[in-house]
């Protein structure tokens, strides 16, 4: 099923979705009017959320798609249109307010409804200078406002909710001579949407909204068609898919941010309960979830999934009875780019995700038993900041994880670059290297220390960790300002011949100093170095001039395994080797 068809189907299943011609918009204030159009007061509808006030979501007549032209909304708008007031320069605020006033006076001239008549009377008498005279709050400027009769305000009945208002809006929607064609989504002949409603909430896109389907230049048109005629989609289908997508983007339940990719997801199942379970589990896989706030059933399922149990053993309905959709969006000027689109059975997606978890498994593991995907992505970014994740990497990697395909090759080069730059050989980074070796290169990569592994990169990583530990154990301890890892990891992992001879000489000094304090432990380290060197081939030239990207990945893996082996508690010992050193 196509993206648009899937979104239309999702809209049809929504319980509280806006009706056709309406959309959920952020409304900051309501202006209450007397029947004669005189303003009574304004009410702040915004909710306090920390230091910020967030405007309330409200279903209002759907706004037109604004580009550079002046286009007023119906029965609501921001203050530059509705009141002729703005906090900025407002170079064309008078034209915007005039358009709002003239449009309503023309459309509502024959209406007898008390609310609509009051609005017309208000617009006829309103002048922008009255804003300050009435003492209305400054932070009302540039907020979206709606109107209500004072006698209806306490019951939260707004003018746009009145029966006559909805009838007037429906008349506007149908009072157009528009071309008809076969809708590419529904497959039926219908009135075609020339412009599709704006999609809002995609990170980095224009705040006024962007489009997935858009034709606004001659280069994009064909056979003389203009705008939406190039890809005929009915007004109903255009409204349905944009409403569903905006609903997902405005909430927190069905959207997550992975790098620069805004990801929305939704389930299609036989019951609302199954859909909620699937969506909750998927969100927990990819981002941090406070299980104390989640439903007990979802928390229990998560725990079983983390243990590697397949869904069919404890939730067969999720594996076989749920169709799942994942859509990745990224900004592209006034349009949106589709980074990835995935539609499959939830059980298939679960198996692919479990494969990802298995490939990432490393010993010793990180403190978090099930790290969210964003934590892995942070390991690819400068200073670990999400905004520094390389462009496109997040979307490409997530698509590969969910579809079970090879990871993007840029992932390997990015992680190796970060290791050389900051020398932080963490469990998450080593897990990424291990999974790349397995999935992309078809190599065997050990979960924990493998003394039998003869790969030169792996052996050199182990040797480098042993030299570092000898430096630490030589009674230098916390007094070391910079270890050999801090100074030489980048060169050692890429061009071993340049630095390993120097490291070998340095280790002899460290072992000599260690022998004066702990001769037994000196022997242990000397034997460890000898065992690694004995596995090198050729023996007369153990340090190659350079290592390939694959060998550099194994270098990091060998270093991590060997370094943590030294600090691993031994049997019948209560202290670690670090304490003993």
C-alpha cells in the first residue's frame, strides 16, 4: 500500500480526527463578544508547561495553504489578520487585516445567526488602536485567536462551533467549480485538490508547514497540467492523509526524532488495544520510555522482548495480526523528503529489531541493558550531541535496522573517525563496530574476549590494551595525565608500524617499574604480551604499515575486550585487577 493510501486508512480509523474541512490548530486566546459586536474580554487558553505557555489544540476550519499571497482563515486567525496587530514590523499587516475583514463580511452578509452577526459587527467597528486602549496582553500578539459570544464562553462554545458557522464553511468548500479526475489514492472519479493542506511539525521544516505532494514550478509540470492536476488526488483523500499525518506529528505517542529524521509510526490491527500495544513497544525500542508510566502489559512485553523471546511465545496477536507502518521525514525547503517508508507485519519488524539487538551485544555491556537507538546515534556525533549526528545517517541506519538490510557504509567510517578523534572506546561504539562486521562484511565477531582470534587487527587491539594496562599498573595510577590510549590510539589503530615499536620500548620500562613492586603481576603481563605476539604472523614483521577499515573495527573490538578483561573479577577474589594494580 502506498504512503498516502496508508495514511488515508489511518485517518478512517481515528476516533477523534477532525471532520473534513477542519484541522487541529494551536489557539492561544479567545475574544468574547456581546451580541452587538462589542468586545467584552480576552481569555488566555494556553497551558503552562515549565517556562513556556503552549497554545491549546482546537478543531477549527482548515486554513488555506499560505505561500507569499495573503489568505485569511475562516472564523479564526493570528492577530495580524484578525485584529491588524503584530509584534513585528508588520509591513503588510493592514492588507492582511483588510482581507480578513472583507472576506467575512462578504461570506456572512446574509447570515442571521447571532454569533456570526456579532463577529461581523465587531469587524466593522474594530480598529487596531483599540488593542492597547482595551489593555489586552502584549503576549497575545501573533497568537491564533478564536471568537465566542460572551453568553457561550463559559460553556466553551466558540463561534466556529455553531451550526450556522459549519454550514457556512461547508458552503465555501463546495462552492467551487473544480476539475474532476480519477483519484490516484481512492481510484474513483472525484474533485481534485489543486493544493494540499500543509504538513506541520517536521523538525527543521518551515513552521508554516511543508508538502509531500507539490508542483509550483513549470519544470515540475507536464502536459499543461498545473499544481495538483499533475498527480490527481481527491480533496477528500488530500484532507485525510494530511490530517492523519498532522495528528501523528502533533502528539508524542506516534512520533520520535531520530537524528535529523522525524519518524512517525502507526499500527493497523483488529482492535485499538493491539494497536496501542504495538505502537508502545515500537516506541520503547527506539527511544527512552519510563516503564513506570507505561501500561503494565506493555512493560511486561518489553521485558520479554529484551530477553530475546519472540513475540509468538507470549503475544501471538501482535506478531501475526498487526500491520505496521513507519515513515521517516526530513525537511527540504518548502517540501518534505521521504527518508524511508516501511510497511510490514509487526512480527517481521520485531525479528529484524531482535537481530539488531543480537548483533549489538557486547561483553561487558553498557549500564543500560537496552539502549535506545538515539544513544547509539549520539556515539557518531561530535560531543555526543544529537544535532551533530551526520545528515542522512539516522534515517538510513533506522531503515536498515527495521528492514534487516546492511547498514550504511558511512556508519563504519563515522565511528572509526570518532574513535580516532576522542579515543572513547565505549560499549556502544564497539557494539556498532561488531554489528557492522557481522552484517555488512559477513565476518565473525566475538561477543567477549576471544583468545583464539588470529585477526591481526584484533590482536593488535589486545596488545595495545595490554601495553596501556602495564603503564597503569606501574604504580602510576590516577597520576597519569595522558595514557598511551590518549596519545596513540588513532595512529596505532590505523598505522601500527609508526607507533608499536615505541610502545614496546615504553612497556619494557613500565614492566621494570612494576617488577619492583609486584613481581608476580609483572610476570602475568609479560606472559599476556608474549601470548599475543606468538599469535602474530609473520613473526618477523608483526606490525603492518596500515590496517583496513575492517581491521580497524576489530582493533577497537580487541582493545575493548582485553582492557575490560584486566578489570574483570576473578574467581575466589573479592577485588578486581584494577584494585590489585
